C-alpha cells in the first residue's frame, strides 16, 4: 500500500530530526565545557601561581610555560604560624560543625513534627540572625567576648561559628524533615519504638543526605570566615584565613606565598566534599520528597 504524506515521517524528516538532536547535544556540551573552563580557570591560575618561582608569580605577561617549584609550599610548611593557624581552623571549624548539628538537627525536627506556638515567628527569628551584615554585629560580639573572657580563645571562635551557621542548619533540615513521611515513625512506634528511638533509628538515617549537605555548607562558611577572626582573635586562636590575609601587606603582596596558602586552604574542603559526595546529590534536593 502506498504511504501518504501524513502517515509516517520521510527519511529526510528523520534525518532532519537526528541532525537537530545532534546539534542540540553538541551545543549543550560546548556550553558545559565553556562553563567548566570559566569555573576551573581561577583554580588553575591559583595553583600555577603557587608553583612558580619567587618573583614570577604575578609577572606580566604571565609565564604559561615554566618549571614548577614547591619552594612556596616548603616556606609555608616551615612557617610555624601557618601550621598553628591551619590547625586552629581545622579544630575549631570541625568542632563547630559537630556542635551546630547536635543543636540544629533536633531543633529542626521539633519545629517540623510538633505544633509550636507562633512557629512562623520563631522561624523568622531564627533566620533573622543571618539578615544582619557581620560588620553590624562584630563590635557587640567583641564586647561580649571580652567580658566573658572568650576573646582570642578557640571555644569563643567555635561558638561564633555555631552562631553563624545555626539558622542555616535549622531551616534546611526543617525542610528536609517536612519531606520525610510521618508514617515511617508511626510504623516504628507500632513496633514498640519510643519517640526518640524512632527519631534516631528511622528519621536520622532517612535524613542523612540532608545532614551531610548542611555539614559541608557549614564547614565551608566557617572555614572561609575572616571578619570575626580579624576582630575576635589576636594570637592564640588565629584562623588560617587571617594568616593568609597577612600576606597582603601595605606596600607589597607576596603573591607566591598567598597563592600557596590559598591552595592549601582548599584541600580540606575538597577532601570533605569527596568523602560525602554520594550524599550531596540527594541532600541538595532537600524537601522534594512528598509526604504521604
């Protein structure tokens, strides 16, 4: 039987469709490659500056081909100030992440599962701690820390990092808990579990992607914080960001050392991201699970 024009696509039409799909794929991959280049080029530039010999890190035009050297990293490791500041940040930031999760996750669960009087007002009040610019609250914190003998102490900086990230953890985890069906906990209570056991053995495992997501975000926000470290520390609890900032002098900038220290700062974040990578994809889509 002869095929009419409207019965099925002709060979040329199928070819045109395949060509359009191929072009769309090529354009999509080209855009992704260009975007990847834009995102990764600053990291390449930073790493290459850290590996250039002294005096050539900021040369113009830049040296695209050079003999790499680890001189800047050797100088950095031999500097006891950098090692102490790096250890300070690692300990203080890690402790703050653990503490903010211990406080923020249960608080978010309570706000999600229980009828709290004026719940919306409470949530707005929690979020308001993120609304003020840091420069507006750093002076009050300086006075409070000095009166409580927390100035230039690791405990004081841990508490500061917790105050920075607590509202973020509560809001994100509340959205995540809202997406976990309450029927899971009801089934656990039918089997004899208490409310706390249901939270620990049922809800927390289901919320693990969200917990890891807020953990890495809290780690990054605390790790890169500079202003509070600049005002609230002087010697004992100096964070690594403040030490890196010290390479920017009033008359000159030590570009090689600055690049090496900045590259070293990225390493813990990358390691943390690799360690929790499998949880991030699900965690970043928090709140998309629909309750039954």
